[in-house]
C-alpha cells in the first residue's frame, strides 16, 4: 500500500503553537492588569477564563458535531480540574518540602 504522508512546515506549526500559547496564557492575566484590587482581579480572571474555555468548547463542536452546551461545559470542567489538581497536590506537598528545607 503506497500512501504519501504530508507534514506541515514544523517552523510554521511551532509559531502557531507559540501564538496560541501566548494568547491562551494572556487571557487570565488581563483582569489583573485592569483591576487594582487583587481579590477583584482573581474573580475577574476566573470569570474571563471560564467564559473563554466555554467558548473554545463551543467552537470545538464545529469539528466534533457534539452538543454545544455539553462541549462547552466539558471544556470548563477540564480547565477546573487542570488547575485544581496541581493546586491540591502542591498544598499537600508544600509542608513536607518546607520541613525538609528548614531541616
């Protein structure tokens, strides 16, 4: 069986990934730049991030043909888990790490 494989230019793909990473990372930072009270910035950052994740999940349905609401909520849940799990792990490990450093 003879099938020709085609690959995108790796430099182009790399720049696309860089742009997506920077844009996605900038979303939760914007509220902190615009709001002066840290607690308000945190709330604003959470709202903006969840809305952005929901919209990405809705946009994803153009490729998956899933229900838009379910897809949006799945993306928000994935974002919540991706931030909560490392936080909880760090919360559990920090005391033991600090006690080893303090010796």
